[in-house]
């Protein structure tokens, strides 16, 4: 990742939720990244029913704002979270040309068309090993698994 690029974070919480076994280390890694770069846009996409109150409180405690950083999806249809995240990401890519670095926390193959539509953007994917799409991982500029980055040093995003 390039420290000079303006960045945006899109987190598909339903694809990459906080897991009890590594929640603290994963949040620490994400917050460390957010504090090291200029993030003009940060949003977590989820249905309220998929995020525990404990996880929500943990995210708030780490600096995520309840009004600014959460996009609660009310539609219960399959892929509703993905579609909302994709729409928002396309809006940011088109309307904010200075934002050229995107962090997508998801390994979902539904994001492959988005990634291929904007080849001039630097795109980083963070996903869990058990739900990654290999084509997506091969298409983006960088990919990290949750499992790998919770064991990395403090500046994992410079590797």
C-alpha cells in the first residue's frame, strides 16, 4: 500500500466477521492500518442481525463511528450487503478521483466485476482463507488473509 495515496475501506462484515478467536488481533491490525494512511471513506456493511452487540461495541471502542462508519442493510435478500457495498464503492471511485487506493475486506467473488472495472485503482483484499475467491485474489494488487495478518508485525500493510 502507498502511504501517499488517498484511500477508502469497504468491509463486507457478513463475509469477514469478527471471530471470537482472533477478534482483538484482527481489529488491532485494521485500526493500525487506518491510522497509518489517509482514509477518506470507511464503511462496514452488514445486517444488524449478523453482528453481535459485543462486536458492535468493540468496533465503536476502536474508533468506528455509529453514524458514519456503519451501513445497515435492511433488505433480507441474498447478496443485498454485497450489492450495497458495490454501489457505494462505484460511487466513490467515480465521484472522488483522488481516492485511488481501496481496501476491500471480503473474499467474495461477487466483487470481481468491480475490481476489473477499475484497473487504475490500487485494490487490496483482506479475506478469510475459508471463503476466498481465488480469481478475485489473483486479480487485485494485494491480498491478505485474516489468519496471516493477525500474526504479522505491526506494519503488515507495507509488505
